[in-house]
C-alpha cells in the first residue's frame, strides 16, 4: 500500500467514527426528551339549581273587539246629504252622524196631519149628530135605525181619527229617521257611503259602525282540557287576574278579568270561547288587534329551576351535565315540566344547589375533569346579540362589485 492510499483510508475511517458518534448523541438526546404535558381540563360555565315557589302561567292568543259594536244602517230610503262626524273620532250616544234629504218625509208628515184634521172634523160632526139623536130616540121621535146609524158613524169617525193619528206618528218617525244617530258612545268607523248616494234599509253595506272600546273585549279560545283543569282548581275564572301582552311585546298596564263564556264547546275545534274585559282609557286599543292573554293559574311550591340552554335533547331524552364537588362531570337524564321564561322546571333528576353546565356542554364527557366558571347571563345575551348582528355587518361591509369594463374593439 502506498502512502496516498493509506491517507485516504485513515480519513474514511475517521468520518465513519464521527458519523456513528453523532447518531449516538442524537439517540441519547431523544431518549432523554421529556413527554408533552397533558392538556388542561376544558372550561365550562355552570350555574346552581334554584329552588323557589313559581307561579304557573298560561298564555292564549286573543283578538280584540269592542265591548259593544253598533252597525249603523238607514231606516228610510233617501239621498244622503250630510255627514256630521269625523271618521275615527269619539262620538256620543244620540249624536247625529248622517242626514238624509228630509223634504219628502216632511211633506208626508204634513199630509198625514191634514188627514188627521179632516178625520177629527168628521168625528166631531158624528159626535154632534149622535148627541142630537139620542134624546129624540128616548122619546121615540126617531127610529132605532137612525140611532144605530148615528152610533156607528161616531165609532167609525173615532177609529178614523185613531188611524190618522197613527199615520201622523209614523210620518213623524220617518222624518226623524232622516237624522241617523249613534245608539252608543264609542269610536265611529270610516263611512261606507258618500254624500249624494241613495241609501236605504235594503242596501248591502252599512253606513258605518260605532264601537265602544272602553272597556275593550278580548276573545280567546281555550282547549277543553284547559277549561276543565281551570274549573277544577276551585278558583272562579272571573277572579283570575289577566295580563295582556300587545303585538309589540309590551305589557299592557291594566289588568283584565273574564267577563263571559260561550254556552258550548266548539265540536269542530274542541275549544271553548271566552271573553275578557280590559280597561282602555284614552281608547289606545282598537278592535281587530291581537295580543297574548296571560293568566296565573296556580303556584308551584318548591320548584327546581335551571336554564333552558343547559338541557340537551338526545334521542328524545333530556340530558343535563352535572359537575360534582371534585369538578368531575356526570351526565343525567332529567324530566322537565313547565317552561318559566328562559328556565325549565325540573321534576326529576336534580337536587337543589347542584351545579349544571350551561355553556360548553358539548365538551363534557362522563367522569371528565373540568374547570367550572360561573355563568353570566348578561354576557351570554350580549354575545348572542353580537353573533346575530355579525352576518348583517359583514354583508354591509362587503365592497360592491365593480363593473367589468368592456373589452376594446379589435382593430381591423
């Protein structure tokens, strides 16, 4: 072996030893590397099961109507010449709403009065004739027939006077009917006839309607089961205080009371129609509106309450994650009852004071260690509102698409 080959061999051997040493160092370093620490327990928001007396309420959709609704129709035929009220205003009982041309009816009244005067004159003549003949008949100076004729003439004249008097009263009444008045105090509706229209008792539509709205009536339909349950509590339905929630979600400040009930249950729907009265100062509420009628039917003693969002429906079962004193989770099946606002009443499965998971239920598994934090309803409501408004804001912030400029025409 020459000197050059020996040098190359020594270099190769040195590099091999160095490579093996490096691998050994790497293996030793890998063996000495510590394992990664386990992840921290998930954070969940919890609240305690509350026990208290809870009023049980029922709600029904109600339709508003006037306590009295008077349909105004003409009772005589004629041309409409006046409208004496402003539509939508409060009118008083006896106030003149419309006027029909009275000239024809005044002429008929004058004619009836003339007929009455004529019949009275004839009756006076018949009475005088009878007064003259009766003494003569007693002396046999006239025949019995003459006396009978005189008596008959006087009776006929009296009947004719009565008939003429009735005709006068009828004509007077028809003349008064040309002034169409409101029979009740209330709000007058929009007129359905215009000045100059020929109106009469046989017209298809009414002139207008007047509704008494203070108090205002609210009709609700309750089921047969609810009616039987309500009457079985021993509380008289008319003694239940009622609350009205208006269409805008506000609570009407005046309490109501049940005032009437239908005579039967509707066999087609199985519902029972009842009516409630609410004071309506200022006539704020009007017929035709809708609202929710709420009534406290009973008080449930010592009810257990948890937020609705803590209950999960899993294959028809209501599940709740409960956190024990050792911060370990357990999953329980519960039985829910009535809903009170944003809470459920729990009948079975929980005890007072236990902690249930409100936020983060999807993170929890049985026997899992968790990091419980108090649930903040206000913060949750703000977060939900911000999440709901985020898509709208994103859509508003999205820039408008710029129109694409047309391609330049190709030069020929």
